[in-house]
């Protein structure tokens, strides 16, 4: 059995190049949409901040905070797309961070709203507190997953010193 692998036929190489181009075009389109969405959200957050400063009450400022946290989520997803294009594989860590940001965003929004909307309304308040607790648990779970993922990435590759594990 020869040590060198045979090159695939030209039609397979051509098909692979075409699919890579299509895949890259889709990822670039997603990145463009995420960028545009983040820019729109930043402008919206600025408008809401100005209107919130002029108005009384926490609602406009809560909307500003909500929009800013959403911008962070968009930027983290944009980073995930960029890393996917660079590494040619999907990397889990940016998605874990985006999940943590989503949970934190919802915790903040629920915590602020629960003080005004749910106090004195037993079942709704209990539901909101349960949701905050579950979201907090998700933050812990996603954080532990991220730490374990980083720890795994620092370990040496499996089969790194084997001659050629694919031929077995």
C-alpha cells in the first residue's frame, strides 16, 4: 500500500472548489446581515438613550440596555462567522458566549420588569422568578461548558503521534 494518497479526480476537485465558494458566499452574506443589524441596533440604542434621558421612568433606559446587549450578541455571532471562515470549521466557544449573553439579557430585562409588573401578582411573579432561576442555571451551565472546552483545547491532540490512524 503506497504512503501517498491519490489525488481525487479533477471533477471532484472542481466540485469541491465550487462548494467552498458557495459556502464562503453564504457566510459572507450572514456576516453582512449581522453587521448591518448591529449598526441598526447601535443607532436605535442611541435614539432610545436620548429619548430615555428626556423621559421619566425606567422603560426607555431598559429598552436602551436591551438593544445594547443585543448588539453584543450580534457581534459575538459575527465573530463566530469570521472564525468559521478562517478555521474552515464551526467553533463552539463564540456560540456559548452568545448563549450566555442572551441569558444575561433576559435576566436583566425580567429582573427590572418583575419589580414593576409582577409584584403583587403571585403566579406571574413566581413564574418570572422561576425563569430568572433557570436562566441563571443556564449561565452557569454554559460557563462550565466553555471552561471545559478551553481545557480540552489545551490538551494534546488524540492520535497526534500515531502514524496514520485513518488507514487502520
